[in-house]
């Protein structure tokens, strides 16, 4: 080829053969000949060095034909076609894509050849293997540099951008962005974007423009990309705001956007660029200078009268929600602009519209409009996010501006509105709205007594239902746990420190509700609830409420706190014996992790591990709360609780000992103390150990006392059991005697004689003077059972009157009235009819 051009045609014919379908005799031929075939296809890439346009174009056509999966019309006898993807796989194995990328340098001045190479690469880039090979040859930067080349057909930009998209999808996005982050690449991307923006009027041009804007957005996310230096950042900011602020700018002179779908997508992409740039500190000045804040605030207004009448209602709503969402990212960076544009006022008025009765039906079609179909919840959520982002700065000017406009009262009204909505239907958006409002109130009222007083009565009434939340809802996945934490944070910030609010919360039995939550023993709740209770104990009425509380099985607050201490020590791995006593008197409260730490000398202004450990668990809060309650006369405690209480009572002493122990270890690491200091340190260490031994002895004494008490209770129980058994024996003996008397007449007579003697012996021996003595014996009585005061009197049936009973000595004879007059029924008192269940004489 270098010597005679006559070889051009034969070479092209040979190259065409590679484009024809391959044939095989055996199924194993594809594997057997894979090395030869891959080398053959690799040679196609190497032939790009031949300085012939015809050969190069034929090579590209051959590569494109690899992706034609149609079977050949005529099959050779004894052969069958290879699999459809065989040549594609061989191209991957031979590294053809990398070779073609490198060959772009050879054809950069020949447009036709360059377009054919790009067409071949476009097909090859559909494979992840080929994309990785292309990235080795710096494909992203090479292709980007060709974007702004002269090409009347527009294929150069189209094919290059398509290959870039395939590289982004099939390889590491960070690697592609890094290759595009040179100043030359950014300039090339900017020029072709501006050209399509200003002169692209076809549907195809607008789509391509938007694709390039997405790539530019990815570059803007990379701090190393020279977007600001190239002027691309300023151009994008101006484009994002020029339809709202209406300020002429030479960068976009003559630009007119239509209201087509592609331009709508462009507007959303530009808003997204603003969100990305808000994360770059270097771009903040450009955002401030180019009227981003006024442009975004144009959308903070009711949606009945859109600012751009050519957008549909759904499109305008989507732009509105997107703009307000971007405002939440930009507002904290541009606080001065935020205040000068009276953004707080606009947002409060907009929120007032959100809870109003104006007819409005949200479309809810966009990402930011999720859950907002047929209502204003999406607008409310986005607006509250803006307020949340600015109040979280704790800027006095912003918070004062909000409170001066009655934000606290208005936010409480919105919270009530959202709470009522939540009762109708629990929804993640409504829960998020409530959590955001509670956070905003917390930020506004913290450390300001007057604002807490504004919150007090109405706010406490709203907080109570949140704290009464059913614990089962915390696992619903809708956000109840976040809402509960926001409510507890609001309680801490808006109620504690204001006696009016605190007393009202106590009146509403709020302490009982907090203790009910604490009794759930959930790790994530215990810390904040204990902190609130400790702060509340500054109110003198709180301790009586805590002492009064009773949980399940009549559990007391002291018992609950001690159980939490044991649970915390179990998780920390603190060493205790089987009875809960101190097992290591040298380090009685040290966790297992703390014991594993090596001695590291720390500067004086850095807290040691023993100090840092205080904030990492709840033991310090439990100790503080029990100190408020007092360690004496705590109700509802067992011996095990008293054993634990002995450790809690000495928590500060043990913690001081830990700090001294760390100090001694650090001193020994650096140098040896002088004799006096060493003796002092030794005495301090001994004091700490003696405290541990004293507590251990006290615990042993408590356990022994409990053991002695248990033995006494066991003996008392045994005595009661003996008495019960003795009583049963006496009852059985009495019953046997009774049966003997009733079955043996001799035994009955003997018992009667004994009874009479006993009665006679019990009578007074003194004679009654001048008085009649009546006999108390009833003649004819044959029973040994003492007669009682009450007897059972049975009426004599009429048919028996005049019968056998009439002739008895005990019958009471009375005249009767007959012939139409009422007959008097004779009542006979017989001691024989006395029943044994009658009440005896006492």
C-alpha cells in the first residue's frame, strides 16, 4: 500500500471478508479458533495506520457489520454459522475498541473518516468490556475535545455524546468525570452547549443540548473541574434565573425559550445545577451576584395564578416544588439575600395558604410532589424544609425575624392541622411535616424564655398526644420514630426552663408519660428521656411525680432506673459476680472496652477516655436522677436492687478513681514522679480501692441480711403450715368422736356424763340468796351438742294437728277457731329439731 495504490482494492476486498458471517464445522470450533479469530479482528484495528481513506472506511464498515445479527441466506454444505455475538466477543478479546480510540488521532482532520470511526465506536461502546478498554486510551477526554469540531451534519456531536453516555453507564462515573475535568474539555463542552442553545431549533438539537447539560452537571459535582474558571458556572446560573428576574445579560442575548417539553426539561436541569453548585463553596459568590434568591422566591406563592401562563398547571407545580426544594439548599448560604428579599414573610404567607380552604388540587406528578395529589401537602412540606434549613443555622437575625411575625403561633396552628390530617390517614408526608414543625419550634424557643412562654399552654397540649404514641407505631416504617424524637426534642427545648410550661406539663401528667416510655427500655429512647427527666428535676414538684409513678406489676421509678443501670452495665461488659457485686475493686465500673484501651498521653485540654465514656452511656444520667430522688427510703426495691444501688451511690467516687488511675498511668509513661508525688498517688489509689472494698462489703451485708430474712420467712411459713396441719388433726379427731357418739350408745352416755360434770364444775359455788333458782336442764334431751341461742322452728302441718304430736309433753295446746274463721297454726318448739348448722351460743 505504501509503494503502490493498486493494492487498495484487494485489501478492501479482504477486509470485506471479515465482515461476512463466519462458518464452523464443529461446535467446538468457536473455542478452538478463538485466538486466531481475535488476532485477525485485532489486525483490523492495526490496519487503521494505512494512510488510505478507503481502507479506513472499509474497516469501520466491517466493524459495524459485526452487529448485524441476521443469519446468512445461503449456508455452505457441511458448515453452520457461528453464534450471533461471536465476532463481537472476539472484538472484545482482541482489544479492537482501544485501538480505534487511539486511531482517532490519525483521522482528526478527515471528517468523513472520523465520523465512520465514531460510528464503529458507538456500536462497540454498548459493551462494558469495550468501554473499559476505551477508558484505558483516555476515550472520554479525546471524544470531548472533538465535540466542537466543524460538522454541518451534526453527527459529530451526536455520536460523541452517545459514546460518552455509554462510558458513563458502563464504567466508573468518577473515572469518566476525571478525564473530562480538564480546562480544554470544559471549554469544548461549553462551546457546543451554547451553540445548541442559541442555534438549535430542532427537536433533536434540544434533546442533545439537554444531554450535554446532564454531563455538565456531573462535571459541576467534581470540585477539581474548572467550571468556574471557564465561565461555564456563571452561564448556567444566568440561564437558570433569566426567565424570572428579567435582567438582560450579554451571555444569553437573544435567547428565547419556548414552552416545549424539551425546554421544560432544560428548566428542571438548570434548577438541578443550582442545587449542585450550592455544595461548592467557591460558587456561593456567583449564586449571590446572579439573583438566584429572588428567582427562586418567585415560586413561593399560591399556585392558582402561575407566573408563566404558558406552562401547564402540572408543569408549573413541578417547577414550583423544584424551586422551593432548591431554596432549602441555597437559603442557608445566602442569609443576607434571604432576609433582604423578605423570604420569611413569603414563606409564612405561603404556609397560611397551604392550610387554607382555597380550592386547589395538586397534580403530585413529580418527585417533589409525591403524596401531594389533590392537596397542598407537597407545597407545605417543601416550604417547611426551607424554614428548617435556615433556623438550623441558629442565626439570631433570622429567628428574630420569624418570631416577630408570629411564626410560633402560626406553626402551632399548622401542627394542629397536620395532626388532624394524621388522624384521618397516617401518611409518611404528614408525619414528616409534623417532625419538621417540631424541629423548627425547638430551634426558635431554645434559650429564649419569652418564646417558651408563647409556646407553653397550647404547645404542651399538642405535645402530649405525641408522647402518648402507641409504641407499636415506632416500627411502622412511616416515620413515627422520627416524630417521637422530634417531640421529645421540642419538649426539652420549648418547655424545660419555663416554669409556666413545666407546671402545665406536670399538671397534664407528662412525667408519667415519660416514665411509661422509659419503661419500654428502648436503647435509642432512654438517653433523651433520662436527660429530660434530669432537667425537669430542677422543678421541685417533679420528684414527687416520679416517686408516685407506678408501672406494670406496680413497678416503681427507682426500680426501673436500677434495672436500666444493670442493663447498661451488661451491654458495656462491666465485670460483676453472680449476685451483682463488685468483682474488680480496682476498676469497679470500667467497661470491657475501656479495659482494653492502652495508655495514650493526652494534652491537658483533651478529655481522657474515662471522661469521654460518661457521654457515651446513660449511667451518669441515671446517677443524677437517683441523686435527685435520694438514695434513702426508695420504695419497691429488692435486695438485688440494693446491691446495685450501693454501686450507683458511689459512681462519682469510682469515676474520680478512674481519672486518677489514668493520670498515674500517663505519668509513668512519660517520667517517674518524685517520691512525695508517688506516695500521694499511691494513697489516692488506695482510697479508691478501699471505697470499692467498702461497697463490696456493704453488698455482702445486704445479701446476708436478705438471706437471714428469707430463712426467717421460711420458718414462719413452716410454723403456719404446722398449725394448719394440727388444726386439721383436731377437726378430724372431733369428727371421729362425734361419729363414735352417734354410733355407740354407751359412748354417748359417757360423753353426756362428762358434759354434765363439766357444766356443773363451771357453775358458781355461791348460793343465790332470796332468789328462785331455775333449772337449765331440759328433760328428755338426748344430745351432747350444746344448744345455741337460735333454734330452727318448723311449723306443724295442718294435717298433723291432733295427730301424734298432740299427745307429746312438749305440745302447746291452744284453742282453734273453725267454721270460716282463720285457723291458728300450732308451732311446736322441739329441741330435737335443732339442726347442727344453727348459730351456737358465743
